[in-house]
């Protein structure tokens, strides 16, 4: 039986195209090589909402369509780093990563409103999870980022998916495991 502490949580996530994720991963790895310690890796996706249960394929298709419409055909872009509470607003974990210039519109997740526990804003493509109790790591991460030039990331190709996330007690310590479900790509934008 799963306790609340080790319960699997389900998120609706925006998944950038693999080329964009590769660039974000390179930047995150450069931070790690420069002495970043005490943080957990995250799968380079942007959580939009914590869910009671996964979106169905039809709901994911609708969310992808609505998200493309609310983005007005614009690229998703990141020019700064930020952090937010991960999951529930009272979560003990912070998600750190690249803040997107446009939030994942509430319209994109309202196609299955009854499944939504919490919408997550601002939109951040996560690189690391940091325990809230580890202010030293967060301060070190922020100063490390300030000492590195932050590249601008942008992408148009993206998908939505369900992400299953769970803390696991392994060898006396906690690790985090996740699985990203089938990707539903945002429709292409029509050229004007």
C-alpha cells in the first residue's frame, strides 16, 4: 500500500522537442560540472497541472490543440531561470529551471477540469528538484547561474503528456522516479 509520502502523482506536462531538451540538458550539465550538489535531476519538461488521474488520449489531444491556440503560433521561449513549488502548493520540493515566456494557459488544461488538483505557474522547464530545506543549494545554484551566461532557448515543436512521478525509498535514501506517457504533439501553426 502506498503511503502519502510515496504515492505516485500524475502531472500534465509540456514536453519540448528533443532538440530543445538537448540544449537545456547541456546547460544543466554545465552547472552540475561546476560544483552543483544536493539536487535531484528532473526530466526537462514543464509541469502544467497536478492531476487526480491521467488525461485520456482525447483530453490530451484537446489540451495540445488549446495550448497551440492560446500560444497564438508564437514560439515558447526562455530567457531566465526561476523556481516554484513542485506539485502541491505546500510541497517540500522546489522545481528549478528555465522559465517560459508564456504560461501554459489555463484554457489548455480546462478540457478536463475535474481532474485538476492544482495548476502550476509560472511555466518552468524543470532541470532540478531541490528540497525547500536546502537553501544553501538553491543559493549556490542561483549564484552559479549568474556566473554563467544564460542562453536563450526557444522552440515551437512540443507535445503534451501525462507524467507519473514518485518518490522511492531506496537503500535508506529517497530517489525520484518518473515515466512520461505517450506524447500528443501540438498542431503545427499555419503560416500567415
